[in-house]
C-alpha cells in the first residue's frame, strides 16, 4: 500500500522578524535624523545581524549604514 500525501502549491511566508527590521529602516528613512540609535528588545548581535540581512536583501535600504559600537546599534544616512 502506498502512503497517501499531497503537495500544496504555496508561497513560503516571510519571517515576522524581517518585517520588524523593514519597519525600522522605513521609519528611519522617512525621518529627518541623519543618524539614530536603534533600541529593540533583542541582543545587540541579533539586532545587528537582522538589520544587515534586511539591508542586503532589500535594495531600497542600501543607502543606510548599519554601525555597531559595543552594544549599541546605529543607522546612518
């Protein structure tokens, strides 16, 4: 007897954290400040890597620099 299964065509949902990083970038770009420290309830290394990944994957964020100084993460236009 063959096992029964089915394949359902479906897009893979985006990771919810990615949308948080996108919102951080979008708010920074829309704001007037040329630099800003990012406060988010994550470890600094996690926040830094998440922002860098979003920057690499989304072309409109290429104009923004992500800088880490100790445990502080900054964005710079």
